C-alpha cells in the first residue's frame, strides 16, 4: 500500500468511528444514559470526521436542532473545505 492508501483508509476508519459515535450517543439519549460529550463529537469532526458526523446526524436525526452544535459543525466543515481548496490551489 502507498502512503495515500493508508491516508484514505485512516480517514475512512475515522469517519466510520464518528458515525458510530453519533449512533451510540443517540441510543444513550433515548435511554437517558451517559452521553458522549458534544466536545468529543466535534473533535472527531475536526480531525477529519465531518462526513461521518453529517451522515450520523442525518441517519439518526441526532443533534439537528442544537444550534450551537450545528453552527460549530458547519464552521469546522467550512474550514476543512477552505483548507482543501487552499491545498489544491497551492499544489497545482
């Protein structure tokens, strides 16, 4: 495997873990159990799990009305898109 392959596999695993974290948090919310901290969910998104976070929000209808959380997740995604765009521009 090439380094790029490892990077892609790592991002896929991170996004799967983020999606799973949203599933677990939703299940715990339904049972009034101990929740996963919003900070943890946002940190997973920040380090590359934004697609998994958005997929988890949609699949489980979770954290969709918590405006501070939604705003922070959108800000993280916007920063990541800007970073990817900047990197693509600089590497062309």
